[in-house]
C-alpha cells in the first residue's frame, strides 16, 4: 500500500486509547513510510523543584524513569519502527522533535474527559496547535 506520508510519529502512553492511535498510525503507513513511536516524560513540576531547593524534599532523579520508559517504548514499537523517549513539556517537546525529524503526520489519542481537560488541559489540543505538520487525534470508541 502506498501512503501520502513519509514519516508518521505516534505519541503513546500505556493507555488503551494510545494503543488505538498506534494501530491507526500503522494502518495509515505505507511500505515506505517511517513510523516513530514517541513517549514523553514530564520533568518534575516547578513547585516540586522549588520545594526541594528550599529544603522541603529531594529533587527526583529522572534517570531511572527515563530508562524504564525507554525499555517500555521499545516493547511497544515493532522491529521496523523507531522508538523515542523525550523529556520535557510533552506538547512542546513532541512538536520540536517532529520538526527536527521531518514528520509529516503526528498521531495521538484523546482520552481525558471534558472535566479533566478543563482543569488539566489537553495534550492533544496543545500539540495540534504547536505541531509543525498535520495531526490526527484518534478518539476511543464510545
């Protein structure tokens, strides 16, 4: 099958919705399409770092989290797919990475409820706004 996309990146976490986004990305990929499976680790929040700096705790070491994420994402990616773990604010980091790696489609899931999105924000919404390429948001079956 031919695909209009040369490089599809799919954002994953360990949710069923992300598994659905990954399946969709694989369906859209052609024989010559590069597929990258991308996971992003958020750094400790500013308040956690501030409290630690003021003697209220320890700044968490993200190295073990990074190693675990890399091991996990390699189990999710198939042999012919690239696996990447990014670190930083997820939407910003994925958009930056996609621009640097020539992605022409970003695929992601939408899994938060309307209430959660209003309080916590939406990764998919932010990424759709910041992305350097087309985006596809895959919704879970209702």
